[in-house]
């Protein structure tokens, strides 16, 4: 998507961290001050719930605890 933005083919709202992790000299990151924050989290199909998935989510949740 960022390649299309760089070619002038559109815009893409992204989280604030994108500027740091995906720096591109051909893309202008313009803050949108009145937009709600972008919230992210793990998602998966209930039919794919396994012990490994539950443990990963638990570890991620614990690591992100205040």
C-alpha cells in the first residue's frame, strides 16, 4: 500500500508508529489530529483456537500490562 501511496495512487491512514518503522523518503506522513486512535490486537477464528494461541495471547497481554 505504501508503494501505491508513493506513486501518487491514493492515501492510507496509518498508525503513528508507521513513520518510525516504515520510513520512506517518497511518502509524506501527515498527522490526523482529530482522528480516533487506531487500536490493534490479535484476532483469530474461534475454530482455530488452540493451546498455543491462548498461551500467545496470554503472554502478549501480560507483556503489555501497565
